[in-house]
């Protein structure tokens, strides 16, 4: 109860009846705390409304009403209460942050951006504001703006793995490998077993054609339990290019059969050829040809996945979608995988990962219903 009381005080204070006797005041406060502790936010809101009839002008009471509305999922009312607070006290710029967050949840990025940019005129040291603005800018399709916000967030919290990984990816795309390495080194020094950071570093070294480092970081990822197709393909290719055909073959053959692609088949064939096993080389070169016959093969696998979903064969659907990604990393495929994890497999972590990939890879200007929905699910699943 003490922790909840502290939380409520931080959120704007527990409203008190100044005109009631102590027992009535105590009963009200205990009921409000109990509602919060048991996440009965709608009940807490009703209690506040019944206890404080309109017009309410006390900003602490309005703050409690706004918070209860927000937690109850009543976003329109929450936004109205926060706006009333700001109208009563424009010096309370923290309300701008809440208004920005609310509009992100509602999918109204343009409005959220207005509030968050306004917030920065009062406080330029809020990491989360820069992080949110970076996510909004991704939907606007302006990488330079995204980098700018990510850089500011990274400067405030250089050890944040999500921002460091995302920023390094933009640096790599912008042909700024030295900057990417600086950002990743700082974050990795603080968390040397962070798979996302190590994957980003491997990607950097692959683009720089530093094969020994690709192998070194790839093997470390394997030891940490990361057997992703992406890492195995890059490490297997690095072994092949270094003439270590046995190691390349072992690495690439460990990819699940359903996840093999034209690329992996090609390098498996190359490894067999390097080992002078010509019959096996021919077999896998043929598999590479078969796998790469159609430029629309990712579409075919997505259609297969959709059919498996309708048959309620969700794991097979997931495998087919992952196969589609190997041929073309289309944003919509990320969305479909996220929705599969979210709706059918009930895998919160998997859903979050692919919703974020969808949002990050979506370069469309403006909004669409999938982008709005993905962002709302990211907010909900991140709680």
C-alpha cells in the first residue's frame, strides 16, 4: 500500500476532501488506493467523478482523473483532462508529455509530435521524448530526422540497447560505419551479452567485409543461444570466403531445412565444392536454383503462410512467413508475423519484436491502418 500511495502522490497527489470529517476522508482515500492496487481504474474514475462534481478546477484532482481515464483505456477523456490542466496552468509542461503519449496510443502521430516538440522547448533532457519522436519520424520516411532524434536520445542514455542498436542501423545505411561502431562499443561494454547489440555489431562488420570479426561475434552469438538464420547465413558465408569450408558447412547446415534459402544453399554448395565433393556441390547448387526461380517467391510463401493460418497450423504459417523474409524483407510480412504471434500464438515478446520491425521498416509517408494498429499494440504490449 505504501508503494501505491507513493505512486499516486507522484502522479499528482491523492485528492482530499477538505470539508469532510477525518473518517470519511480516510475511507475515500483507502477506496481509491484499493481501486488502483487492483487495477480497477474505471471504478477509481467513477469514485473521483462522484466525489468531485464538475466544474473541477483543482489541477491535482484533474490529474488523478486523467490518470485513471488513461489507465482505464478511456483516452478521449484522459486527453480532455490533461488539456484542462494545461489550460489552467500552462507552466505545467509535463502535461505536454502525457498528451503526446496519449496521441501516440491513439495513432495520431502528427498531434503527438506537436505536443512533444513543444515539450522540448521547456525540457531538452527527456530521453523518452526523443525516443518517441524518432519512432514518429520513421513513419514520416525521413532518415535524417530519425537519426537526429536517435542521436539525442543516445547522448542522454548511451547504454540503452534499443536506441544504440537502432541508431547503428541507420548509421550503417548512411555509410557511417565509424559512428555505428562508436555507439555499439559503448553499449556493448555495458552489456556484453546483449544479443540485439551483438547482432548489430555483426551486421556492421559484415558490411565492412571484416570476416574474422563476423565469425568471432557470430560464434559468441551462437554460445548465447542465438541460432537465427540471419546470423548463421552471415557467419557461414564468412567461413566460406575465408576458405574454412568445414566450418562454413557446419554453420550453414545447422539452419533448419524450412529456413534454408537460395543464399544458404549457394554457400553450402560452395563449401562442398571447396571440399572437392562435387556431387554434393551440384545437389546444392541445384537447390539454390530451385529456391531462386521466381522473383515473387516471397509472395508465394506469404500466401502459403496465410493458408496455414486459416487451417490453424500456426507454426507452419510462421515458418512460411520467415521463409518469405529471406527473399524480400517486406514491411507487411513483418506485420503479418507480428499479428500471428499476437493473435494466434499469444507470444508477447515475438509480437513486440515484429511490430517494431514493421514500424521501423515502414517508409510510407503519412499513416495507414496497419501502422496505426501496430503502434497501438507496441504501446499495449510494452506495459
